[in-house]
């Protein structure tokens, strides 16, 4: 192994990248605008949930309920009649439709416990659950305070003081911004290394390297360090300028520790890029393989839905994916301010996965040399 | 017709690439009905001139008239385009390697709108005339160089052009094939006297046979006229001498005839030795028991037809390819791919240009010097020396991609020699290099061999170069036919020139093996009545020609096809089972300061819920903090001291609950669950209290989960997966299909044939739409049969929506491809421009109406949003077309918008 070769070949990779202006634009886009747009687009968990109300009572109580729904949690409710309810929900215009029956106020005061019907579009899973909870507590609150004026209602003075730690307002953009960077890191590092190798093969330049006193190991390591450096730099800038600056997300933990974790993640994903490039014979095949790998990595790593809700088999499978560990350590460091003492298992896992992928890629690389030249 | 109006008239034509002038003030008339040749050193603008005349490149400056009109005028260009045929530089660059010979020609015939019967006759005749008929079913990628050029010619001649433009058609082609190629052109011209031919060539002996010549240098015209006339003007006795005489003073002075002193006799030290060297690729024997021995300091030539195994032999010597059988030794050591020490003593130059086109000339040289570990102090000097020797001094900061073939070859050589190797293995190093540069190159080879005793193993198609070698080996079909000095070979055949001897040996060998490549050449018959040439803005036949070709290529690449079809199925399986929006199995722990029955009852109440899992109790605040920080707990509950007492007494009590807010969506759910559990516990307690009211509330809230009454995640997720998967893969496929043509060069066919932008785009799109629809059916079956998602609405409604949607998806791919020039950028661009909007802004997780900012805007117009409504509507909501027309029309309207933008931005010429 010759460190000078690794260095020189890596510089070559950086120069090649600098020659592709469209690629540079895309990289900048992925780490700035894309992060910003995705983070700000994400609503607070329940934001402007579309609701419609069928008020068949038109009593003071029902009007009080009607006016209890307002932004940001809900859209101003659409006051509709029964016939419209189905068609609006079919067309996807409402997630919730609340039906207040006739004589609701009278029955409440008479203690007859009338029934309000809440229709929920259950295909919108994320809103369906939290939203129904909110609606239930809003309606209960309104009815209770209305009824207290007319009826004695016994209550136990036990209060539940709920506080969210690490993100007190449960601000989605805190979450979205960082997860977006994680996705971009994964995507970019795989594309850059993998496609760079295939390009060398399609243009015949790999052949030239292989007749020189350069080993496959050196070629691989040079690609890994160069591309990892690029990605690490842009993600650091993105984290500091876009996430901390523009999105004003307070970061609790140590940014250098996170970047150290990101470096390990990059080791694993760049090695994965090389591995994919040795499996694919042409750029179109690589593009398809990339989609096949990228989507599960992004969707099943815990960056978009909680891991513990996934089937156990998937949870075990995803233990082998670097993203899973990276997402865990990123959340722990950035939001919960965890130190190395807490996240070392993730560092270890990333190092092991990276080494495994690297060795596999190296074996493939050696055995496919004949077909590359 | 001949001799009258010129076929092309250029006046004041200039062309620049960035800062470099490729052409300056070129004014010339090219006679019609003649064989016009362009000669000149590399990089003087020959190719640019031809590309301008062919209409492949747009005119920047001056006026180019072709076939009686201004080629810059789109209407005229569309009119004359079917009368021009253009064969670009490079072996088979505009051919499709996975398509067979017949399919390649058929593709071009369809592009020119020919009907079935006409195509068959024409292709049959061309194949017979070129001797390609026996190979009609062979893939173009497996043809030899000479055959590729013949095929290229067939493709160019399919539409009976009036002007045939050939850019270095015989560069890199062996002498026998070259001779056949020119015979073929001769017969074609005999059959069609009106045909004008323009040829750029590096072979002076070929140029000597042309009717009219145009000599160029540095983007300017030096002289025009017939070969004899030029010889008279310059007083030179050969065209090669004319060429040198025409050069400007300073270039001419640099030229000296090659002088190779005889090899000094001495001890015969072996540098390269091959014994029974064999290489097989499957059943095909590329190199068949080859033996030779090359002495140190010898110049050893390797000649033979294209594809005879020369390159494979050289690759085995460098260790790039392992030998199947036999031995190769360098300096007495067996070739070993891991022997870095030997690699340092060898310089290798491969046949195709294989340096980094993204690095400048200087950067390439320095990189290689460093990789060969030259001492850092020597590198700058060595690089300068190489630059001087190969006349690269003025080009040090240029990118190799912008240089013409000849200069790139010189750079490759400089790179191969940068480390002063003991042995050079050069695979056709002088292909496409002009005579002056070739001579100076040979002089340096001679010096290396004779002074520094460098061993040189070189393959070439130039017979005068072969004659300069100490010995040559003639190779054919994987075997070495004969080895000897040029004089010995000529004597053995009784031939006057080495070329005749070479062709003699080859003809004997082909007779033995029975491949009648040159036999049975049918005469060129009168062409059938040509189809009326209506350019028109839309011709389905031209469009289907692209579709057919794309489909054929897809079929020839089973891995890509399988990935495209199975990839989405695999993704659907993984994500359908994996992505779940149900939040459960949440971990919690209790910090109980009270430790009474009531406090543990409160904790048990939470643990009893199906959503929460109990963890060991918290010891203190530090424990709580630590366990929340490492993410072990989603929820921590603190019960205060005297909890039970205060509750009994009715004193105000507060239960503390901390939620991990790192993942807001999960936190919200935890919050909602916890509030419900707390309320439930309170109600139960109230009921148990003396005089407490029954838990019946003031009212009941009845929640009806519509469309998905059991609230199953799969039922919600699978219909949402469909739009995602039907976007990503089709968009990726179409984006790459166009960019790939750009990167590999076959896009030129779109530039120079009458196919219109819309035909090109739709033609490319169609096969991928069909593929995506097959994909849709597979995914649909998977959803219904495996995931058991009930299909409540109209299948046809969904299928029609899918058709519109995949048309949009493939059009998005086309749109991306138009702005990208490299496949890497296309892959990355497609990934970021499709995955993020589809997953985040299209309502897959959060409905679009709840989004805000840019994301909301993107979501409103992105096609995935509308198809998601259709998919969920038909699957879960039992809807039909009339319920969903509000989602159909935006999809239908997106298609013409996307295609319109594509047509607008797509260039029909290189700029």
C-alpha cells in the first residue's frame, strides 16, 4: 500500500468532480434547497388537518364546538350538510368529518349522553390517529366546560403534566431537516463512488490504472476518501448554515461527534457504492440497483417512521444497514445531546458494517478486474 | 450534374469551442459529384468542417450552403437532411453494439420512413454488396473494425444520399478491409454517378486516389485542387511530401525523415517471451497458442486484421487479462497481476483513448508521473520533456476531450513513456495521427530502442510503420501466421510491398477458414424507387423506429429488464411489510417516589395498554436523563411523593410525563395515547370512589374509520407505494436512455437524420411506458393477492390513471435527461428530483393540504399527488372514474406540458 498513490488518485477524483458543473449544482441543491424545502414543508404533526362539520343541532353548544377548531392544528372547518360528507371525503378533501346530531345540547344537559359521530379517512394513517385524539379532547373539553355551568360534574384533581423533551414544541422541521441531510449523505456517497467507478470502466481508464503500480486497494481507498471528504464537507456546511442557521434548529450535542459518525457512515456507504458498481455492468443497471438499495435504506432506517413499529424480522434485517445506526446516533447526538459514552455501540456497528462492505467490495473488485479491462 | 454547382459552399466560416478557434475564416467551394478529400494534421478542424456541412453542429459564424441552401435555416435543413449521410469519426460510434447488423440498418431505414418492402430489398442489396450478408444476425459490437465501418456505410447509404460525408472512415482499419472499403465506395459511385463524397483521411496513399483535395492547417485552408495539381504546385513527388511542403515554415522545419540505425549485434537477452499463450472467452478462442520471443531493444511489430487477437495478446502481457493456457514472461519473470515491480518497467498504451478526460493534459501527465513514483523533484522536468517531445507544450491546459484524435494519441504516448520504462507495449498508437507527427513519434521510438535499449512491442495498421520494425508478426484469427523482417516476408511472398505480402497471407488464411468476407460481392443494383421524402413534423414510422430499437436494446440486456420488472416487486415487498405508520411497542419506565398500591396501579395501567412496553423502573433523575438520552425510553413517568394520599384526599396532584421529542410524529402519538390512558384511569378511580359517579360521560364520541375500518397499515400503505414505485424506476430508465446516447455518441443519429424532436422523445418513451404498465400489473397483483388489499373501486379506472401517470413519470425522466450530460448526473438528478417530492410532498404520509411553503406548491403540481388520490380512491374508497375526474385532468394536462418543455429545450444540433 502506498499512501502517496492513494492521495494522488483521490486528488484526481476531486478534480474530475469539479469538472462536472451540473453535478456540483445538484450537490449544492441536495444539501441546501432540498433540505430547506423538505424541512419547512413538513407540517407540525397535526397541521392544518382538513376537517368538515355537519352541525345538525345549531345550538349554542354545537356552535361552541364548531368554533373550537382553528389553525394551525386544523383548517377552519367546512360547514357542510350530510349529503356532501361522503363525496368530500371520497375526493380526499377532508380527513375528518364531525357529525353533531340534532338536539345534541338538549340531550347532553338531560344526561342522555348523545353520540357524536367522527368520520376519519383512515387511509391517511398519520393524521388519522393523532387527529382523532385531538378532536376527542377538544370536544370533551368544550362539552365539559359548557356542562359545568349547568350540571355538577365531579372531577379528581389529578393532572397529567406532559412535556416533550429535546424538542418541546414537537417541531417537525427539527426532525425533517436533519433526516434530509442523512438521506442526502447516503444517496450522494453511493452515487459518487459507484458511478465514478462505472464511468472509469466505460471510458477504459480503469484499465490504465491497472497496468500501473497501483493496487485495487489503493484505487478503492482513494475513491472512498475523496468522495467522503466532499460529502462530509457539504453536510457540515449544510448542518451549520441551513439547519442551525436558516431553520434555527437548536443542536444539543456536539457537531464534531456527529461528523465523526458521519465519516464512519460514509466509509460504509462509499464502500457500498463500489460494491454496487462491481455488481452492475453498465450505468443503467447501476441506476436501477441504486433505487433498489436506496429506498429501503431511507424508508426502513427509522428516519421516516419509527423503527420499533416495524415487523421484528425487518428490524433485524435493518441492523445490517448502516443507515439504521446512523439515524440512531444522529438523533441521539443532535437532539438528545448524547456523548460518545452513549453512542459508541452505533460507532462500533458502523465500523464493522463498513469493514464488511469494504472487504466484500474488494473481493468483487479483484474478481471483476478481468471483465473491467 | 457534376462540375456544375458546388455541393457545398462555405464563406467566412468560423467555429470556436470556448477560447480555442477550431475554424477561422474558411471560405471554400466543394465540387459536386466528386470524391473530395480533406487532409491536414490533427486538430486543424477537419471534423468540425464536416460536422458543419452535415448539419450535426450548429453554424456559429459565416455561411454554410449545402445542396443549394443555407444549412442554418431549419426549413432547408429539414428538406436536405434526407439527402445527406454522415458517418462520424471513430469505429462504429453511431452504431448500436447490442443490435445485430440487420437491425442496425433497419433502424436507419425506418428513420428515413421507408416501408417494409423497400427496406427489405435495400438492406438485402447493401448486405450483399458489402459482403456482410453472412453476418446479418451478428451483434454489431462483435464485428471487427473493418466490418463495423462497412456496416456504418450501409447505414449511411440506406436512403440514397446525394452527399456522403465520411470522417476518417478507415482509421484503425487493417489494410485488407481498407482496400475492400474503397472498392466498395468505388462501385457505389459507379452505380450512382451523381453522388458527392467528402472524406477526411490520415492516409496519404488514399488521398492520392481522390478527385479533389482540401489541405487544411490550424483552422484555415492551405490549398485546394486535384492531387496531381497539388504535387505540381509544391514540386513534391508524393502526396505525403506535398502535405509536409504545405505546412507552415516552423512546422516543416521540425520534420525530419525517420532514421533508424541498424541494431547493434550483441548478446540476445530476452525481454518478452510467450509460449503457447491462449485466451478463451467462453467458446471463442481469441488467442490460440501464440509463441514468440522478443529481444531487448528490439522493435517488434504486430500486424493483422481487426479483432484477430492482437489486443488480447497485449493485455495478457501486461497482466490485465489472465491467460487461459500457456505462459508469458517479461524479463524472465512470469507475468503476475500482483507484481508491481514489473509494472514499473512497462509502459502501456491501450487502443481506445483511456486517459482522464476531466483532467487537463498537464494534470494527466503529472498524475501518472506520481503514480509511477518518480522523485518529486524530477516530475516537472520530466513532464516538460514529454510535452516537448510529443508537441504538447501549447496544449498543457486543454482538456483531452476537446482535442482531436491525433493529439490525444500523442498524449497517451507521453503518458506511457513518462516513467522511462524498459519496455513499451503500444496498441495501435498511431491510429488517426497525421504523417508528420507519426514520423517524429517513430524517431523517438527509434532513439529509445537504439540508444536506451528499450524494447518496443507495437501493433499498427500502417504498412510503412510495420516495415520500420526489426521484425513483424502477422496475426490472424488468434494465430500467428508468420514472423520475420519486412524484407523476409516480402521475399517469401514474392511481393513488391509489405502491404501486398500482408494481403496475400491474409487471403490465403481466409480461404482456409472459409469465411468469404470478400467473396461474392454483388454489384450495386439500381436502387428501388425512393419513398417520397416528406420531412413532416410527425411520422409514426420514424417514431416507432426509435421505440423498436429501444425495446430491442432492453431485450438484449436481460439484467436491466429483470431489475426493472422485479426491482419494483422487491421494493413493494420490503416496504409493504416494513413501513408501518402504526405506532406501538413504545418503551416506558416509571420513577415512582410514592411506592404505594395506587402508584403501581397507575404504572400497571400504562403497561396494560397494547401500545406500551414496561422497562425496569427508574432509580433517580440521573437514570431518567441517561436512559432518555440514549433513546431507550420513549416515555418516562414520574409519580410524586404522597401520590396516593393526595389523590385520596382530593388534593391537587400532578403526574409528570416526559416524552422523547426527537421524532415528533412518534411523540405526538405517545402524547395522545398517554392522555387517553390517564383519562381512563381517572374515570375508573372516580367510579371506585365513595359516592362517585359511574364513568358514563356527558356524551359519546363514535369514531368511524372509513375505508380501512380495521386501521391496517398495509391497506393504507400499499396503494401509496404504487405511485412511488411507478415513478422512480420508469423515470430513471428514460433519463438514462437519452443521456447514455449523449455520453456514448450515438445521439449523432438524432442530429443528422430527419427524425424530429417529438418523434425522438415519444419513440424513446413508448417502450418504457409499456414496461411500466407491465410493472403496474405485477404490482397490482401483488397488492391484491399477497398483501390482501381489497380492490373496492374500478380496476379500469386505476389502470387508466396508471397509464397517464407512467406517461408523466417517463416524461419527467426525459426532461431530466435533457439538462444532464453525464450518466452520473442523470442518476443523481433523477434520484433527488423524484424520490423527495414523491415521498414527502405528494401526500404519501402527510396530505398535501397540510403541507406548507415550497413543498406544498411542489406537491400541488407533482403528478404523484394526483395518482395517489386515484390509487387510494380506487383501492380503498370504492371510487370510479366519474368520482375521480378531478385527479385525472391534472395528470392528463401534465403530459403535454412536460413534453412541450422537452421539445423546446432539446437541441437538434450539437452546439
